[in-house]
């Protein structure tokens, strides 16, 4: 599944994996399934996207200063990636980070995305615990710049239907990111 948005963006949103009825069907991350509603509506609200999200890659939605990708590049069996799939796809995420010269922050949607970002930056997956709403600066290590990682529960239907993640909670994370990188 290809990423969506400009490579010169300052924000990268990292999800889990393409959904079988969403991105795998439409060819655009978070497009065609429920998770895209909250994600793209929030990006529009904060000026990180323009147009209308209609769950169709031909809807005219354009990302501004934001790029969207997944920790795993293809639909996992049973809709949950295995550790082997996450490991096999991590070089793609590393390449994504390297290819973004102005990247300042990553919004990790869920624990799997959080750990994948840490691995892609050469850190031990458990070195920084996932915590919804947390914003932390990753060490430079071999990278030219520090990177802010912000954690949010995934924008899935399960998380929003159970109240684990509300629109207000997600918007607060995005607002906090923008306050740090603007």
C-alpha cells in the first residue's frame, strides 16, 4: 500500500495496516473504512488536509504538510499483523522516515505503530512505552534530527464505539503536535 501525502511534510501519521475493505480496496491509506472518517475529518479541521473526505481516492482530498502511511504495507491475515510481518515491513517505514527531509513529528496510531516507529529509528521497541496523548522527543542516534513521537489510540471503529477514543481526545493529540512543531 503506497503512502499518501507530500514527502516534504513535517507530520507523518503511521497506522497499523491497510484494511481489507478500506485501503486494500481503494488504494489509499484509511480510505473506504470507518477509521478514515475520524482521521481525515480531524486533519481537515486542523488545516492539514483540504477538500472533502468521501471514502474514495477520487474525492479530491489533498493533504497539507502531512503524510499518511502504515507500519505494515499489506493486509494481514485475520486483520492483525504478526510480529514477522511487522519486522518484514519495518524497512519500508525506515525508508519513509529517511525520505522526508522536513519531518518533525510522527503521530503513531496504536501500540504497533508506536513500536514500529521506534524500531525504524533504531531504538528498542519497548524503550519508550505507548501512552495515549504522550508526546516525546526521540533521540537523534544516527539520524540528523530529533523527532517528536505522539501517541494516540488507533482511530478504529472498535476504539471509537467503545469510547476508548473520542473525537475530542484525538483532536487534543493533533492540537498538541501542532503546538510543538509550529
